């Protein structure tokens, strides 16, 4: 089993390693003790509480937002930015990109970008819903001029039933320098787990930064 896992890991690393590293980002350099906390699927009713928690912890996040939900909450979009978080797109309505035609994917990307607006990172960032990509959708996203933001560490918070599970999965021993941690908005247990996760990372000597800052490390 261990050999199979190692083979799978090698195949995955070879796949990601073959892509242009500045345009398809999975993680930052492993040489600096920094990590990025990233949150998908917002804005959600709990967003304000997430932002309050991040403020109290003094850490920035990177939020990948859905176009349809964002268009209903323009004041929340300003709030993320005002508090120093990085924003990226997560599709208009969470439709998996590989199942869309060229026009449909273009529509999802452009409409969401129009709602989120220009970001200080310059080139817009997108995290595909479910992390799902095909060769065709990947090529189209890059041709549209976007940076693709994946992740290297899944908290599996969507699958957890309480905060303890999320905290246990995100123990600092399990996390390495440069990792991009995947979380989701809209989960009470993720929100409740955040202070303990960030505290553990800080105690282990990690700094939490935005994804843009992580890759600039
Ligand atoms: Zn999502």
C-alpha cells in the first residue's frame, strides 16, 4: 500500500510539475515556514463571523468566491478586501469546468471576474470548483489570462462533523512549509476550529499569509 501511495504521489507531482508553475499554483516554496489558509464557496451567511475570527487571530486568508452569491452581496466583497484578504473566483455557480463547453466556461470566468472586480494581484485568480480540470478547460483558463489556484493540503472540513476533527486533521505536524490549506466557508465546525488551527501553526513557528504572498516568499 505504501508503495502504491508513493507511486500515486510521484504521478501527481509529475503532473503538476509539468504545468507552468507561475500560472498553476498548488503551493509555495518549502523553504520558508509560511502557509496560506484558503476558503472556498463564499460568500455565505457565516462570512462575517469568519472575517471577525480572522481579524481576532490577526491572519489574512485567500477567499475563492462564487459569482452568483457575490453578486448578491456587494457590501461583503468590500469587507473581505477592506480587511486585507485576497480574493479569487470559484466559478459562477459551482458548475464543474470540464463539463462546460467553451462558451459556457468563458461565461463562468468572465461574469465572475466582473463581479469580483480587479484585484491587487493583477492577473485574476480562479480555483476550479471541486478542483476539477480537464486538459481543455485548463488550457482555456490559461488562455483567458487567469492564474489557477489549487491547494496542497485538504482539511476535508466539508466531510467533518465537528471542530475537533478539523483541528486534528490540521495538526501542525501534518503540515509542511509552503502548504496551501483548503477550507470552506459556511461550516460552523470550520469556523470553530480556526482559532485552534491558527494557534497550533503559530506555536509551530508558521506565519499565515495570502496565497499571493506565499508564492512571493
Ligand atoms: Zn467549492
